[in-house]
C-alpha cells in the first residue's frame, strides 16, 4: 500500500513539473541590415514540445499579432508582415517546435521593423512572455575598386562618423532630463527590482465623489471596502463596485502599491486593480469593461482565480496569493505591469495604447474581512551630487 502511494506522489510531481515552463530570449538586442533576413530566438525552458501551445509574436498590440500559431498551424499574420514571417530554427542544433524552439524568422527587413518583438507562449496551465529587441542598420557602402586607398578612406570616415555620433550621444545622454524631461528607460528581467520601480512612485488617493455609492472610503481617501448596505446577488464578480483615483496621467511612468492584507487576516480573495480612461463608465457585466471601453486591469475572483480583462483573457495561477501589489503604468510605451512586492516578482504586463487622461482603478470586491489600502511609497529624489553630474 505504501509503495502505491509513493508511486502516485511521484507521478503527480512529474505531471506538475511538466506543466510549468518559462520563455527564454537572448539578453542582448539582435542586429540586422535593411533588406536582409533575421531570426529572433525564443524558446521554452525546460525543453518540451511546443506543437500544442499557442505561440504569439506581436509588437505593441497583443491582439494584432505579427504571427499567431495555434492548433498546430499558423492562424494569423499582421498585414504588413505577410510573406515575411515564419517560425524557424534558432540554430542548426535546434529541434524546432518539438524541442520548444518558437523562434521567429523575419525577411526583407525595413527600418520600421526596428524595436521590441514580444514572444508569448501559452499552454493549458502555464504561459510566459519575453521581449526580443531588434536593431536595424544600413548596409555598408562599397568603395571604388579603382582607388587603392578607398578601403582606408572608408574606414577612416566610418571611425570619424561613429566617434562624432558617440560624442553627440554622450552629450544627449548626460543632459537627457533637461532636453526631454523623461527618465531613463526601466529594464526589469526576472525578479522585480522594487527599488527601481519606486523611483517612479506617485501619491495616489481615491476620488470620493466619483466612487460607487455603496463603497466605504476612509477620510484620507486611501482605504476602500464594500459598504454594509451593498446587496450583492452572488452572481459573479461585482465589476460595478469601483473607485477611481484622483490623479490623472497623460504621459510618463507612474508607480503605486496596494496592500491586500491586514494584521491577523488572510490576503484578500476578491479585488480588481488597474487603470481606466477618464470618463469611462463601470458596468455589472464583464463584457462592458474591456480595453476598447477604456479599462485595463488584473482581477482576483476568489476560487475562480486571477484573470485580465484583455480581449483574449489571460488566466493566471499566482502562488502565493499577493499580499501587496505593485502597479507600473508606462503611458508612452503602452504598458501596464503588475508586481508581487512581497515576493519581488513580476506577474504580468498588459500591452495596449493609451489616449487621453488615464486614472487608477480600484475595486475591493465583496466578502473579504480585509480592506484594500493604497500605500504611500517612498518618493525617489536624486541627490545634489547626482544632479551636478547630470
């Protein structure tokens, strides 16, 4: 009897292990010339067959793929990439989809192809996404064969041009804050660097007048929960029970944190956190709170798990359940990212296009003993020494 139990546990462990994977891409950008072909490497780890997975390559819009592979074949390709993209081997030693190689081949490159390419792989119980950065360069000119000094002249002018460009780039970099008012790009791979995120911290409070009347909001407009008079029918998540942030954003990066647990109480099981376009109206129906209607959020619906409101909803299995959630809105790059602050883990990034004013969105759900509290993150201030250097 004991041996049967041990075998069953080992089989269960094997199944659970085989269901989880991560997406891996090169750490450095991939470079290629205009008019040439390039392979953007991407594979899943540990190696396993990707033939039954959904493989989605996209630029900025998840729902407008550069290439979509599903149900064993390529389903959709963005119009400007037709006859230019395909799944390919990242090396001669690769076994292709059977070994988890989901690399993208891109042909007839143009300058418009430069930038990030998202590699997304999804199975029944696991998914992952990483970004490959593509750099496009011009083809080098061919020197005049009649002039024996041509190659040396070309080399000299090439070095001169790169030296001048380097000096200009260094000057622009050192004075970037004065020239553009923008902060340095934030690159986080794997574990979240919470200290870096908090450099973009802003103070967030709730707009009491615009919040749902059945919500209870604290005097400092930082804590919200379902009110005692709210009558929930129990038919799904109460999407209409929303509170709106008092702050409005039209550009830049902005970060805030939300506490989802209180002392001696378990973490909240019901909540909705994200952003919404100012002027959008909430609804009881999930189909009405979509990105096209101006909503972007991550929702915890108790036993039904975690999901996004994207057109193709992403279901997540988050263990442990977040006790403190970090939110990073990158308006200019069209990204909304979520982090488990306690575990220092990146959870999810939603890619979209924002327009007009965007405000924070909160929904405490119903039935939890804990409230939803917006925290005051330490605001990052550059020292006088750094200011003098820059």
